[in-house]
C-alpha cells in the first residue's frame, strides 16, 4: 500500500480546486525519489521542524529583548501562532494545510537575534542590505545541513520569500497557501504584540483607538476571530467570483492596517524601547566587527562562505544564525575581562 498516493487522492476529493495539490508541485531543485508515506509538503514541514535553525527560534526574541517573564513571545512561539492562524484559515477555505504548515514554520527562520533590531543592524552594515525573508530562504537552501540545504519544494520557498510586506503593491506568493501565511503573520504579530505590551505595562487597552476595537474586537480572542473569519469568507467570495486571491474585506483590512500603524507609532518605533534597541545594536555591531577582523574564529562553514562569497556575507550568515543568548555569550567572551587583579 502506498500511503502517499492515498493522501494525494484525498486531496483531490477534499481541497478547493484552487488549492496547491502536492502531486502537481513544481518540485525541488534536486529531484528526489517520492516518499511512500509523506507528500512533498509533509516532507518539507518535517525537514524544517528538525532543522537547527528552527530550534534556535526559541532563543530569539520577538519584540521585547531578554525578557525574564515566561509568557512573552519568542520567534518560536510567534511562528507557532502564525501556523495555527494560517491552518485555521486554510482549512476554512479548503487549502493544503501541509503546505501552509511548512511555509509558516519556516517563514521567520532567517531572523536575526534581538528582534527587528538585528535585522536593522545587518541591513545598515551589508553593502546589499539585509532582509529576513530573503535570509530565511538562504538559510534553508545554503546554510542548513552544513551548506547542503534542505532541498525544499519551490512552493514552500516562494511562500517564505514573499511572506513579508503589508502593502497591496508588494509581491505576493503564487500559491493561495503562501498568501494565507502572509496575512496570518500580520494577524498574529499585531495582536500578540498588543498582548505582550500590555503584560509589560507599556500599553493599556484604553490606549488603542476605540474605533479599531469596535471594528475588530475588544479582546485578543475577539480580534483574532474577527480577522480569521473575515479572511475565510472574503477569500471564498473572491474564489466564487473567479478572483484567485486571499484577502480581507476593505473595512477589516483598513482596521488591521491602522492597528498595525498604531503599534509601530506607540511600541515598535516608540521611545519606550529606544534604549534597549541601542544596547542590542551596539552588541551586534561589536560582534560583527570582531569576526570581520578575525574570520578564522568562525566555524568552518561560515569561513568557507566568507572565502567563496566575501567576508561580509560569511560574517552576516554567522551573526544571523545566532540566538540572543549566544550573541551575548560571545560578546562577553570577546570584550568582557575574565580576571580582575586587585
């Protein structure tokens, strides 16, 4: 019995006609023998979960740097929340949940330590800039498995590459599954960052514009529910009208966009986190500068990249893979004196 073939037959019966069927995948860069148990997207999901870079997400912060509380989000918990939201939306529409899961689990795998501050530092330092979505693809194709990469399907890599951005002008994934993850990322982080900001005492529910709360919901759960339902029903309406695109209704999209802007103004770019951002940027830049001057101190994989693609690329790959804790450990080892003579 070929279990994979049975799963593929079920896809034909269950999924929406516009879904990404695993048996019609555009395939991998290196062709592989088909698995007897798992579809190609199930394999991709498993490879991402078992990767080193996925495990490191648990020690990479989301917004609040080096928080001591157990309940603040990390990159890993954010990833899981995105995955949950996206799978719910995908099931409601009738899309391929295995593809959604693979894209969602891998979408932030290229993020740097210290939340978005790390991305800003590398973007300033590197001649060609730095974007976490592009780096996620790089990690999965060129860094994992000691440089061999995971050989993921084109649909998964495309969904990860184009998950970022909120403007309607930004390029979108070519699969509906990838588009679902793109919306789910925003739905998850805007709402859970509000939750974390309130927990940290940096935001009060009363600070949020009341018109946005009335439109989306007064509580965290209500807002998630509103956005998930709206995405499902708006997308189904689009598909019925032969518009193959995942979307929110205009009013809900505008409310989410304004809520996101409120968070940028109040929290992400606000004065409250300014000092912590400066500290994180200082640490990252010092560690980066050290390895640019001392490339032989890097692991062989990154030294080889530095020799092949240039010192800045090799160091950036090494820095980007670090967790917050590991980056701080290296900073202390490099710059903090170990012995004090009295």
